[in-house]
């Protein structure tokens, strides 16, 4: 349990670094590259701790739940490799000694992949949500929520998700995914907290989508099984 919590803290740190990497214009290039490189360092430990997944990835492709979660995790793996590769190529500080040729297109692809990683990593968190809540609840000795608590927490999650949808527009995520250049820069002096809150809300939104999709897929599985169990 202690090891699991330690791993969870490392994972939360990785998400924090991922968010911080989006504040490129606030921290500047050198800090951005160091933050990003540290996040990749934490990702290596995440992969070592979860190495069993690689042994199981080829199995269970007939189960809708498993197809859903494995597809998301494989996409995340692919995007992370892409983000790392483009990072090394365009680096002006940490990997500058490699003297690789950075082009405008690679820099654009780097930013595109970064936003895809934000969305897919959030889906990935949503896949583990039930387990994370169970372990955190046990560690903090929180008793299973009453009906009112559950309804209140779900209501709060819905409000955050609505803010997340609004944030997708405010942060021009659609334009960024279409690699369209925007000349709107975030005013970090005036609204640094709002920047963090909006990115966090997008993470919550995507995590909820993955969490509830998994629940729906479980219902589908139960529905298919029920005729046999009532026989
Ligand atoms: C957590 C991982 C990372 C994320 C999410 C990320 C995200 C981004 C984003 C969104 C931009 C565009 C910034 C803007 O124009 O507003 C950017 C630019 C940049 N990133 Fe990263 N990055 C990551 C890691 C790295 C690493 C590890 C390096 C190099 C070691 C790096 C090097 C750069 C450089 C040089 C630019 C400027 C590109 C330009 O001149 O247009 N990034 N990054």
C-alpha cells in the first residue's frame, strides 16, 4: 500500500510537470525543457513500475473494456514517444549538444503532440479512477461515501467538466489540434491560476469521459452475461 501511494505521488508529480510544460511562455525555454525532461524521467519510473502491462497488452482484445483501455494506453505510449523524439530534435538547451536540425514543422508537431498527450493522458487517468479512489480512500481511512456525499461529489465533477468544455474553447485547443497558428498568448501576469484551473478542468473532463465509458462497457458486459446467469 505504501509503495502504491509513493507511485501515485510520483504520477501526480508527472501530471503537475506536464501542466507546467504548457506554460512555455511563462517559464521560458530552459525551464520548459528541464520541466519536460524531468517529466520523461518520471515516466520511465512509471513504466518500470507498470512493466507487467507490456506482458499483458497482447491479451484480452475480444473484451470491449480491454480494447477500450488498451487502445487509449497504446495511443498514449505512441504520443509520448513522439513527444520525446520531437523534444530532442527541437531542443535549444538540454539536448542542444546533439546539434539536430530543428524545423518549423517539427516544432509545430511537438506542440500538436503535446496537446494530444494532455487529452490522452487524462483519459488514461480516468481508466484507473476507481482504483485510485479506492486506494486513496483506504490510505486516508475515509469511510465509503453516503448517498448525499456521492451525489455532491458527482455534482462537483459535472460542474468541473462543464468548465472543462468551456476551457477547450478559451484555450483554443481545437485550433491547436488543427495546427493553426494563433497569435493569442495567455497573460500569465494576470491569470496564472486560471491557466492551471482551466487545464486541470480539461483533465477532469477527459478523465470522466474515460471513467464513465468504462462503466458503460461494464454494463454491456453484464447485459450480455445476464441471460446465462438467470437460466
Ligand atoms: C512534458 C512534456 C512537454 C510538453 C507538454 C511540451 C509542450 C510544448 C508546447 C505546447 C510548446 C509550444 C509552446 C507555445 O508556443 O506556446 C512547446 C514548445 C517547445 N518545446 Fe516542449 N513540451 C514538452 C517537453 C519538451 C522537452 C523535453 C523539450 C526539450 C528538451 C522541449 C522543447 C521545446 C522547445 C524548444 C519549444 C519551442 C518551439 C518553438 O520555438 O516554437 N519540450 N512545448
